C-alpha cells in the first residue's frame, strides 16, 4: 500500500439558484458589516447588483480588478479599503476579481465572500498569483483562502458560450493536473475524475445552448471540484508554463490554459500512465491527449498561442524561464522538449507532434 497525505481545507460553500442574494447574511456571519465589492470593469453591473443586495453592509464598489492581479491595482484597492473602513471583501466575477480579493486578504487580513461568475475555480484554493511588471509570482497560504463561496447558477447563464468554453477548460486543467501533481492522492483523483466528467459533458451542451440551466449547474459543480483538487494536490508543468506565459506576454488566462492543456498532457503521457488512463476514462475517450484535442476542437476554441498574441520570439524566452524556475512534474522539465512543445502550441500544431517529443 502506498501512503499519502490529504489536506481538507476550511471553506463554506452555498450552491444553488439565486444564492448571491445571501451575500449580506454571509458577510454578517463572518462578523463583518462593511464589505467592499470587487469586480472587473466589465462585471461592474453584476457587482452593483450584489452591492444593492448587501444594503447597509456595502461599503462601496471597486471595479478595477485586472487579469493576473497586478500589484499596482491591489494598491489602489487597498487605499479604498482604508478610505471606506471596509472590514470584508465580496469578489464578484472570475479569476481577476477573486485574485484581487485574495491579494487584499493577504495584506489586510480581511475575510472574503466570493460570488464566481465563471468556472475559474480559484475561489477554492489558497493560491495567489500576482504580477509585477512582466513577472508573475505564485504563493500558497491559507491567508488567501476565501471563507465563503456562493455558487449561483443563475449568474452563469449570461456568460458567453466562448468564454464559458475557455473558462471550463481552465477548470478542467486544474483537475487533470491534480491526477499527477506532487500531492496527488486517491481522494483528489476521485474528485478530479468527476470534475472532468462533468465538464466534458456540460461544456458542449452549453456551447449548443448557453441557457441550458442543467448544463450550467453541472459545469459549476465541475469547476468547484476542480478548484478543490488544485488546492489539495498542487500544480505541475501545465500551471507553471501558463503562469509564465501570462506574466511575460499578458496572454488571456483561460484561453492560454485551453491552448496548452493537451500539449502538456502529451508531454507527460508516458511519465504518468495511470493518470492518463483515469483522464481518458473521464473524458469518455480511449486516449487522454486525443480526447482533449477532440473536445477543444468541438468547442471551437483558439488553438494557438500566436492567435492569443504571443510573439514567436517569446518561445525561447518562455522555455528558458520554465527551466530556470523548476517545478515538480512527472516528466523531466527539459529545455529542448519544452521549447518544442511551446513551438508546437504557438503554431497551433496537434499536441504530441514530432517536435514536442524530439
């Protein structure tokens, strides 16, 4: 028998329809009375609706959250926390708003209520990624783990189909990597497999009918499980590379995960055969790499880093950064293979192409 460690992280989850209306009660349950509502500029409307529901418990709305959690934006948000005497934050949106809430919690030790509107999954993790200039740093601390998450299926109905697909594959990446990450264990493997199964079924249904409430609920449950897996099992090469690409080139977070996932799975395939078998079964396919490739094609997602705005000259730069900052991964993090993988992903070539295994 192989031993393992499973760490169950503290979190309160409220899942259902219209659950965002409970924000005021959840803020009060945390002992707070003046919550600053956070969002991106594009999500300000939803943030203001949540703010209205908070009533007197709302200290204000800060809608400058940005992708990759720039430290400069966090500084401005902290100034608002002080000016408004806020004693909690309520993040409404995806990874950008959630990341800002975590960054504030790290520095000001404020409790967090999160209302996810995408399938990012970061609401379930004690992980914070921040960007200074072109460098993204990652840290893990329970200080940034949100206390309460309100999963409101109703709020996800307005998420455009293309954004839903990319966000859902981002969540799937959390689950897939949890199958072979350093702290993978039988418990997270079960959660990860169910997450992938839910998402692989729900995302095509959402693409066909964005108003499919049952598919939306399934995708949100899948994202919840994926985030839980990431929080416990940790990260490996996939997240390592995506964080480098996001920080160095400002690439969109979810779309970058979607491009890279099948390539990294192909990279690790022979080094983690049991994980690949589990992943393939969860996808309902015979081969994990091929199954992911088929799913992404079916969802009509962007398949190349070039289309996301990465310059070709960045291939070598990203590969060198990945080697300089080592990560734990089933397959050796080799510069030549990494460069080949990134070159194939940049050009939109099929995952597992000759240059990736050279």
